[in-house]
C-alpha cells in the first residue's frame, strides 16, 4: 500500500474499530455488529420461511445440508468458489422477507464455522446478507445505493474483529495500515481485504458467504467487488500451490440469484471457468419431484 496513514500504538485492529464506531456516517456506523444482527434476523425468520415456502414436504435447506455435495465441498481443503443456485420460490420469499431458504443455509453453515473457531479449530466464516439492508428501517435508509461499500466494510470489520486480532495480534499495526481517507474507495477496500485474508489464512480457513448476490449485482461497484473476490480465490489457490508458507483455504460461497436477475454473476463465473476450473464447483438446486441435487 502506498503512503499509509500513521497508526497509533494500538495497531490497525483497534484503529479500524475506532474508524467504524466514531464515524458519523450511518452507513459505516451500521456495519458494527451487522453480521451478528443479520444472523439473528435470519434465525428469527426460520419458522416464517418454513410456513411461507411452497415446499410442502419440509424445508429445503435441511436436505441441502444433508446432501453428499455439501459434504464433499466441506471436506475439500483448498480454495474454491461455490455457487448455490436456487430453482425455487425464492421471489415469493424475498418479496415478503428479503430472504430465501438459502439464507438459512448460509446462517447454519456460517454459524457452524464460528463455533468451530471458538473451539480452537482453524475454521472461520464471514457473512453478508443482501437482504440485510431491507429489514431494518434506519439501516435501509443509511445503506441505500451503496451496497458494495457496505459489504466490503462489513467483511473487513468481521475479519479484523473475529480473526485478525487473535491470529496476527502482535504484528497487526506493523504490517498493515488502513488509509481512512480511502474508506469510500471500493477498489482500495478490496485490496485491503485481500491483504487481511492473506495474513489470516496462515492460521485459519475462511469461508465467505454472500447471500443472494444476484439481487444487487448490477449496482455501482458490485462488479468490482465480485471480480476482486473471485480473483482473491484464484490468488489463494496459487499461493497454496507454493506451500511456503503453508496457507489455509479461502472459500467463496454465493447463493442465489433465483429466477429473476443475477445474470452478471453467472456470466462472470463463466468467463473465469478456464482459470478457476480446478477449484470452482457449482451446486444447483432442482426442486422437481425427486428433489435431486447436482454439482458440476
């Protein structure tokens, strides 16, 4: 990074927290604790989603969790991209709750990773729900039109607060300095996030869940964010091959886009297939009579 601002003795972890908590911009302030608020929000709506779903034989997420495809992906210890594409009544649920059954899947998988980290296992999760900007009136007004900035700031805050403090506590402020003047620069935030992942992945395998990516994939900055996240997976996969130093995987999980929208993410992943083929899987949910699953 060029000419970073000087940091206090507290180091970059505390400076980043101060930047968020002391910032008067509501879209930044709301990032503090956003992931936990949204995980709780999804959990509170599980029963409502169950009853609202047209899936008469039970919630689909439990079958996905129990599928062989998920088990196979979970056991892979290398960086990869997972697109869980839903063919279900996601628009009905989104219009009413700003969630889908795959939001519940994200919550359960992300929660499992965080519990494992709390048990001193080398696994962790980051999560961003696209519907999270809708369920809280004040947050909805604050985050209007700036989803890319909100998402990257939230992911940075999560990795700092949950993992970097523990994994890199002694060297944090010496190695990375956050340039607060660039807090509105999506490309800078993406680069900073990449550097954080590289540091933390020396100790922890991170899985990053982005729920319903297709709902905002044409908004300003989202193409930059998506390309950078996919590029990060590619970078991590190349670093893993070098094996010196040994790194843990970075897994990127997109859910969604559902029957409407989301063409941009599909096109982007298709363009990357020649690069990412060795660590990209696509899990497509097909809700036909036999409720089968396929992964290509």
